[in-house]
C-alpha cells in the first residue's frame, strides 16, 4: 500500500471504474482537466504494448483558486492526479494525498486547503465498490 495516495483494488472492469470515479469526482466538485491514456501513448511514442493505465488530472476549481491565492506557484503541483490501471485481472484506482504532496511547502493556509481536498478524494476512493 502506498503512503502518498489512497488506493483500492476492485473487481470491476477498467472502463467502468473510469466512469464511476469520474462521476464521483463530479459529485465532490471536481472536473477532469486532463486524461492521459498511458497505454496509447506508449504504443504511439515507443511502439510497445502496455497494460491499461489512465491518468486523470482532477481539479476542484474552488480549491484550486484558493490554493493559487495562498501560494501562486502551487500550479506546479496541480491538478490532483487519479490513476486507474489493470493488474492481475483487477482494476486499481489511486488518488494522490494532497497533504503529502504539499509537505514540502511551508504555507499553513495551503495545508488547510490540502486537508479539505484530501478528505474529498478519500471519500471518493472509499465509496467505490
């Protein structure tokens, strides 16, 4: 188990998990800014086959706005990444823990925002069954 993210292993098809997590993110006020299909990029750029693996760049606009006001350079750490991939006939989903990612930044206001965002991401991952 990783300590810098929330992770769950599911017996649900890969593309169904992507739909589920996208819907749950929306319910918590997040949109998807980017969707990177790593498998497709590896095929295109490296000519290799790879397991299904998608990186979703999730953003909660209100939290992002507050974070940028608190720390203008925080854009280097945004958006919150959520990954979905296949391993051993299971679908794995993980979301970054913002409080861990923000530990290197000495800004109390930013830590409070990260705590609130982390609570939302934790609820999302734990709700997937």
